[in-house]
C-alpha cells in the first residue's frame, strides 16, 4: 500500500478540469465508494485533501477558492523518508481513502 500511496506524490498533470468539474468528479466517486474485498484503495494525506476541499468549495455553498489550489497530491506527511507508510496513522485525521476510480479521475484530469 505504501508504494501505491507514494506513487501519488509525483503524478503528472494532464488537462485540468474546472473547479466545478473537479468537485463533481471526485464527490461522485467518493459518494459511490464502498469498500469491498479485492478493491484497491489509496491513502491521501488529509491536509492535502482538506486544502483541495477548500479549493473546490466541498463543505460550503460557495464555488470554492481558486487561490487555495493545493498543487499535486502530497503524501509526505504520511510517508517515511524511505517511502513507507508511517505507523499509528488515523483515518480522517491523517489520511483519507480514495478508491481507484476517484484516484484515477484525480490523477488523469487535474492532479
């Protein structure tokens, strides 16, 4: 899992989506998400995800704040220097889980 999480750190940008499209793409994938045996899930640093949520206006009625763009996914807070996952992490506080659909949308389109 740690090597997959570290793969997200330096993912290349492709054609960016608008803030509204980013919001809809990821929110739809997250809302459909249900963990099942055999699925692949990725850990994303909560600080980065919270910044992205501010950027797209996830928790508010406004359209978001374009000046809050978080840049590429940065998992450095949840990985050791060698790239393995740090111990004693807590879901939601330290990381969020994205399924492969949500992460693929994010990596291919705007992160």
